C-alpha cells in the first residue's frame, strides 16, 4: 500500500 | 519587552484549540511582524504554520524578537478563562520566563490576569517554499469538516482528486466505500455557502483522514477553508484568521513506494 511520508522531507531545514 | 493588545481575544483561543491536539509544546515567535507559530505534530506527518500580523493588534510593541515556548494545553487552560468578548493583552519581558495574559471585559467591569510559565523548546524551523498549486478549492469550512467526519466513519485514508468535474473525496473500509464530490458553486445566495475551484491540472493525492479531521478543529475560525494540492507534495489546508493572518496545516501525502 501507500506509505506515509514524513512532512520534513518536503521542506528544507532553515 | 512585548506588549500586544488584541480586541478579538477569542481568536487566540480558537487558534490554540485548533492545534493543541496535534502539538503539545510549541514556540510562539514574536517579532515586529507579529506572532507566528510553526510546529510539526509528534509523528512528523503534518506541519502547522500560523501567523497573526502585528497590525491585527490594537497596540503592538515588540522591542526584539523572542521565542516563547509553552505547553499548548496550559495555554488553552489560560485562554479558556477569558470571556468570549474579552480584550486580551499579552505582556512579557525580554529575558523573562513567564508571559502574562490580561483579560478585560468589554464593559471594563472585570479585569483578570494570568501568568503562564514559559519553557525552552528546541524546534526545527522548516522553510516552506511558495508553490504553484495544480488545484485550489475554497469551500465552506463546515462542509470540509462534515466530509472529514463522514468519511472517517468509513475508512482511514482518503484520495482527494481534483478534475474538471469537481473535487472528489474517496475512502474505503470494512463497511464499504464512500465518495463525496464537491462542485464549484459561485451562485449560492450566501457568500459563505460558495465553493470555488481553481484547477490548472488534474491531481490526485492520498492522505490519512485522521489528520485532515484534526485540522477541521479550526472550523470556528473562518467561514471557508482552502485546500491547495500539487502532485506528490503536501496538501495545504488554510483557514484565514479574518483579515488578521492565517492558520495553515500541511499534510504529507501517502505515496506508493
């Protein structure tokens, strides 16, 4: 099935 | 030194009530631009980004930027003590470890103050780039809340697909399947009943319903909610805080390996 992605993987750490 | 006086003090309680079940402790960052809060839920699946502009406040003074770390459950307890029409004033010293909330009744016949202890919180700050979304749907906030609630009784995940025919929410579970389609409706008599769909390209994404349902706790903040989607990127669920700022939730999609 579809795997839940981690939100931080989409945004850069400032 | 911080001094901020908000005539519509109940807005603060609505914001905190909307996010406190996702995030237990958070930094509220204050600068000359206003109040902001960015926090991930404990599972790092969703991100909350709130901003209240300085000009939303009747009086706003912030001598230097500060981060006020607090337990949102405790903050909610304090704000619950304010009357629904009370004016709320926040005061904090630059190096203090407390923030004071003063509540004034509209008739000025009752004044109370609560001092809340601050805490040090290490938090990662994420840069959120501006995104050109494939599909944006602005719908009544109550309708969004209802769809989330109805579909949650059937399944755990939802596929949201935006096409020229509308935006379809699909789930399935042991009971069976459910589909709700929302179509553009810009002719409703009342503006609060209108739905506007801006589609550049069709897009379909899968999400955990639990989080989308939790975001609906922000329903008392606004008449409408806006869902913005692009392929393989988090959905942005945005509630405007009147003309004072916004509360945005980002939810990471489920993606096939």
